[in-house]
C-alpha cells in the first residue's frame, strides 16, 4: 500500500475562452476517510439552503472513487445554476478525479481509503448566459481539478518556492501599491 495520505490541499485556476466567464478555481482537500478530511467530508453531507453539495459522479450509478464531494463557493439561486453545477462541472470534476487515479497521481490502492472535498466556483452570470459554452465550462473545470489534485498530491508549491517568490508575485485581485484589482 502507498504512503498514507492524511491531509493535503491544492488549488488551481484555469481561465475560460474569451468572453465566456467560465473560469475554474477549485480548492481541494484530500485525505484519509479516518482523519480530519473524512470527518469534514461526513459533516458536509447535510444540506444548507443555497449551498447544495453533490457527489462527483461520472454518470448515474457511477460515483467516482475516491469519493468526492463538491461544495459551491457561490450561493445557488436558480435551477439553471444547479444544472451547470450538476452537469458539465460535476462531470468534469469526476473525470478529473478518475483520470488522476488512472495516471497514478492518486494511488489506486487508496481509492477507497481517501476522500476529496472540492470547493467549486461557477460565476453566477454563467447561469443566465444563453450563449454559454458548456464545453468550455467542462474544459476549465476538468483542467483545474486535475491540476489542483496534482498540486495537492505533490504538496506544491513548496514552502521554499513560496519564500523565494514572496516579493516577486502579487495576488491578481489586489495590487499592493494601489489596493485595487490588477484585472
């Protein structure tokens, strides 16, 4: 059996095609079902208004392993939003998890011993965009989820990288000189 995976975090951002607003920004926790990640996973099973949680499934009757729960970062206010969360995004997250197992990023021998909590971003305006490219929404969420998993499993960025970049990199939505967003 592989080394025990107790508590690992990862995040990634993948930008949408021009004009789509389908950027993906998952933040994830991967860990043992017997540890704090498993406890948090179980606590997320209850529902709260506007923040419906879902398992990542590849299709009906095909829940992905490791068990993955998706938690929206934005309050769900419409059926259209639910259809995006439970459609292309749910599919993308599930496919990324399974492909991470297939590619050896997540050890297959631990697929039933670990769980994933994925906090998922979908811009609210996506739900009302009649020209939304659902394939791009899938693409960005698939790519970002795979990258977040890879980063969690490799514990990237390292503390050395973070220290080296401390004064070289600034948050894109905060310019330290002006206090404004850099976008």
